[in-house]
C-alpha cells in the first residue's frame, strides 16, 4: 500500500509539473493590468530565484513577456499559440496595444515551424495578424527580409486598434502580393508604425538606413537616426561618428513625440554617459531605467540579461523623476 501511495504521489506531482509547463492549458490568456504600463523581454533565459511566477514555473524564457514586480505578463506559448505554435520562438519586439483585448503586437527570434506561416522579421499580433517584413519596408523598396528588432505604433489608440483589426483580415499572401497595401492602410487609419531592423540597407541610388535607425513604415523615412537617438558624446552613427549601436527595443507615447522615445541598444558603451545594452535609454539623454531595476525583482543569478523588447504605457515622467519613480514602484511590487 505504501508503494502504491508513493506511485500516486509521484504521478500527481508529475501531472502538476506538466500542467505548469504545458503550452495549452485550455484557459484563455489574460494580461495583468500592470503590463499595459511596462512590459519587456530579456535577451537571455534565466531561472527566477525570487517570487515564483503565478504559473509556478521559475524558468523565464527570452521569449516570455515580463512586467514590473515579478510579473510574467505572457509566456511565449501564449503569444504564439494563436498560430498553433507550441515551441518557444523568442521575443524580439513588442507593443502592448490593449490589455482588455489581449492585443499584443510582436516579433519572434525564430521563423514559424509551419512552412510559410511567418518569419522572424514579420510583425505578428495576438489577434492573428501577420504582416510580412517586406510590407513593413515597402516604402523603402526593400525586397529582402531584414528582420524586425523593435516596433511601436503611433496614433490615436482607437485608430491603432481599428488598424490592427483590419490587418487581421488580411492574409500574409495578400501582403506579399502587394506590399504597398500596408503604408496605404496605415495612411487610411492615420497611424504610423515605427520599427528597427536587424539588417542595414545599402542600395546604390537610394537612401539607406542602419539597423540602429528608427524607421517609419508609413512614410518610408528615418524617424531618428542612430546618431540622433544617443547623446552627442557617444560615437554613434556610420560613417561620420564611428559606430552603429543598433536598436533592440523602442517605446514612446502614441503622439510620436521624439523626446518621449525610450530604447535599448545592441552594444554597451563605457564612455560618457556609460550604458549597457540592457538599460532603457532616453532620447539623447542617457539612462532612463537601469537594467538592474528591470530584472532584480526576479533575483536572477546573473545581473545582466540584456533587453530585447519593451512596451511602455506612459513615458511622460520628467527625466529627473523617471528612474526613481519606476524603481520605487518596482520594489513595492515584491
């Protein structure tokens, strides 16, 4: 009898573990309200030694969407599950558009395992929208997939949501047949999509861009070059200032004010001001939120995990109070 009880306990424990890690729980995913204000992903997977996430799984993937106060906003399986994908594909860019509607725009680090469904350079959304990379770059005349490292929608919230619902009605093949439909649709809804790519564009006779530049999908222009995002003391910009620091994550207000841009780079800098590629930087003004303030609540064994994507509901706090305000709220959530 004791042996039977032991087997039953082992079996029950195993079922709990499987349920915690299962890609399909049968429950509709929900976004905690706090994730509408701050959501991000790291470049590295890690084990959380702080408060255990709500689903009981301490393993944090670089494809999971995290929030302030040890919140796991969404597991990667919740984001890609809409596409019948059960493997972790990473998370390279994100914009939380509506907590109530569970509407998140994002990109993955890996292509879909289903042939032709989407690539790591496509814009995806939890409502099923798939916008291919060449449509995002149609105004730049790009025919190749250059990847998608950051994204942020600009426009009235209602207009952005209406655009996303319209985009979900389009099949990926339709965008591929006529990529110019995207900038036309953005124009129709009076919204813009800011993005950065993983590859740079160098084409004879045409204006190019770096993978560290912030681009407009609607207008086909550089919203902010890499050298404009960073302070003048940082040698950012090719070829005149020396280095392309890349652009891994972007957030801003919906009005499209440049001064509200928050971002992360792909490489660190030890000059003045110094920063890492895990810090959230302010437009032309150094660190707005340190990487430590983002991740320390999870108590990872390594202090540096990088920053691949970020979404911010509000970036209106003055520079002098922004970091202490976010840090204080972060600690209070423990």
